C-alpha cells in the first residue's frame, strides 16, 4: 500500500470508498473519531482524484426489527414514529429534545436487548409510558390518552387517578426534576 492511497483493510481485503462527486475509487481518510457514544465511527475522507471531502459512518449492522401491530400486520420498526408521538405528548412541557431522544434510545435499546426480531406495538407503547411517567406526568397522560384509546371519560380518569396515586406515593408532582 502506498502512502498516496490509504485503504481500509477488512478481513484481508483492500477497499477504497467511491467518491460521491467524481465516482473514482481513490479516497483517503483524513480524520476518524467515535460518535454516538462509541456506537459509530465517523470518518472524514478526501478524494485523491478531485479533492472533494465527504463523511462516512461505520456502525454495527442491526438485525431488522418488525413491529406487530394491533391488527396483526407487521411493519419495520421506526424510531422516528415513536419520537413523533413523544414530541406531540410533550408539547409545551418542560422536556428537552435531548430527553425525548434519550427516551426513544432507551426504548429501542430495551427492545433490541431482548434479541427478538419482532415486538408487539403494545410493548413499545408500555415502554414509552413507563419512561414518560418518570419525566413528566402531563406528557405521560397525553401519550396514554392516544395510546390506550380511551372509550370514555371513566377510563381516562382511572389512568389519571393511578398516576396521581403513584406520584403521591413517590412524593412527586406533575413535573419531575431532571
């Protein structure tokens, strides 16, 4: 291997990245660092043909995860869908985007830690509610009202009373300290 062409050696094979600008197979790594708490390697590259700089990310390939919906159909796990639901529930509440993203990370990590390739949508909803309850009671109730699809006010009130009972036992109020 020459100094001019830095290549990635994977299992004994030599690989160059193709430049997204000129499509030549001669790039070199100019910077490499861990990202996303060590789960990703971020590499800055420069094409030796045209000088274009670009970024690549190396991460462990995850097994596809399917969600079994209430009607029995399956769809690919989508963390953005969970985040949208949490953002909606936390609207105008003192919850940061970082907290919401961490909540989604925790949900995904918990699901993937089971080693299963399928998860029921109800399990995902329960995980989200458990974590939201620790952050903000109002966001929890908002999420629960959509997720649990209350048919009447009695079901909704029962959920609120259960939440208030837990908060009183724990000595907490409607907004948990960060």
